[in-house]
C-alpha cells in the first residue's frame, strides 16, 4: 500500500498563500479607507481603484462629484441591493432636475428595498414638497407605526400640513405612551394649547411615573391662562389613577381645597400648596399625621407671603374658611388672605383652637388664591416664635 505524504506540509502549502492574500486584502482595505477619509474626489477615486466593491465609496464620491453621481449611485445600488441610500439619493437628484416621476419611482424603490423608517421619511418629505396630501398622510402614518425612535420631526411636518392637532393625533400618532408624550411635548413647545388637553389625556390614559410632571405642567399652564376646567379634569385624572396622593376636585360639590391637613409633601405645583422661601422663616411639615409648623425668627420681612394655593371656586358663591391652629407667637401678624378678604390675626392660642372667616367670590371669577401672610401690625414688633396650622377647610355655603 502506497504511503501517504504527511498532512501538515500539505496544509501549509494551502494556508500560507491564503494568509498572505488575506493580509493583502486587509492592507488594501486599510489604505482605501484612509484615502476615503481624506474627503476629496481624487482620494476617494483612488480608494475605489484599490477597493472597487465597497458601495459606501461610490456614495461618498456621488456627494462630491455631481457629474458622475448618477453612475456612482447606480453602482452603489448594485453592490448593496438592500441599502435604500443610493435610491434615495437618486430620487432627490431626479426631483431637483424636475423629473418628478423618476424621483417617485426611485424613492418607492428605496422603500421596497428597506422596510425601515428612513425611506418612508423620504417619501413623506417628497409628497409634502409636492403637496400630494393623500400620499403624504399615508406614508406619515406608515412611518410612524414602524418607528420607535424620536418622531417629533414627523409630527412637526404633519402640523405644517394640517394645523389641526387633532387630525394628526387621529391619523398619525401611534397608540403608544412614548409617542403620545412626544406629541404633547411638541404642542407645549409650539404653545398649541387649543388641543393640549386632548393630547394630555391621551398620555394620562397610560401614564407612568415619568409622565406626572408633564401632565401637572399642563395643569399649571391652564391655571395660569385662567382655564380651570381642563386643569381640573387632568388633575382629577392623576388623582383617580393614584399617580398623585390628593383627592379629586369638584367645585360644585364644594371640593376646592387640596391637602388641607398638610399630610402629603408639598409639590408646589398646580392645585397643591406652594411654600415660599422667606428669610428668617422656617416651614416644616410634621409628617403623615398632618400639620404645618412655621417658626419665625423675628428677622423676617415686615410683609411677606408664606404659603399659597390656587383653588377652583364657584363665581358669586359664599365660602367659609375654617382653620385649626396653635400659636406661640410673641405678637400677632399672621393672617389668611383670600381675594380681598383677611382672616382675623392668628393670636396666641392652644392646640386645636378654631377660627374662621367668610367671603363671597365675585361674579365671573372661577379661581382664587388662598395665602397665609405675615405682615407688620401697627403697634407690634414683628412676630417671633412658633405657629402650627393643624388643618384647614373650605366650605361652600348654601344660597
């Protein structure tokens, strides 16, 4: 039986040339890549001569050399059939030259080769420029449904195509929490408060903890704009979903005050308490059992607001403000103020002491701010010592 030659030398005869060829290709690719980074037509052309099968090199040269761009883009498409980039570039060139039919064909070809967002975004922009609205809305909707990144640019374009945000919401915004949030943020950026409530309610339907501040911000803007009804609806949506710990508001039922026992930490937003930062005064909540402690150094400003809350109220109706407190102040000087009405001074009193005052809301006024103020009373020095507000109630009085 003939003796076989050793295997190792035979493998070496095969492997060594293959290794040198691989090394040659690596060096050639590295040099071509270095030339391409130089960013000139000449260097990229040299890179193509060294590595003629790289589609990206033809795309680079097409950007720099308009005279040969069409040929380079077609070659890039041949080398990388799944890439939409050459077809998008061909479409844009055709559109710029006025060949709209060819432009549309190229962009559609890009969408067939790649099922992602980029080709659809190109079609959206093309149809927007051509004002072909049926096709625009079709591709806007298709693109939005498949894309899970930032869609604000698409939404901006949609709001330029149709000024009614509700149309974009119904037609394009996908039913996903992150897209509803992005659309609401865009309306806020553009001060489009006409439909911000609808967008905020869409966010609220699937709200997470990270959405609370955004919805409360919308509440605040409605309050600032004198629109209590949408603010109340959003606030109540947060309370009903237990995203904030407060009770729902219902001015008709007399429920206008939030956090009246001071049990929950102040958020300083929307319908909750807003403590002021006053030099010489320390405000402290005393925990879940409720009450608010205020300590005066005697060096506070002569007149200042300490605490405030904006409340929805019924125009023309009478209310009673009832409060329990403890005061060890050295002199009177603290009062509640609501509209133009002042409570009696909070003089020294033991824990559980009650006091109240009444007022009537002017006609056509739907909100008012309740404040705890400190002001210099004639004949007294500035108060010093401790004041505790144990609870506060607002009662809607019958007709």
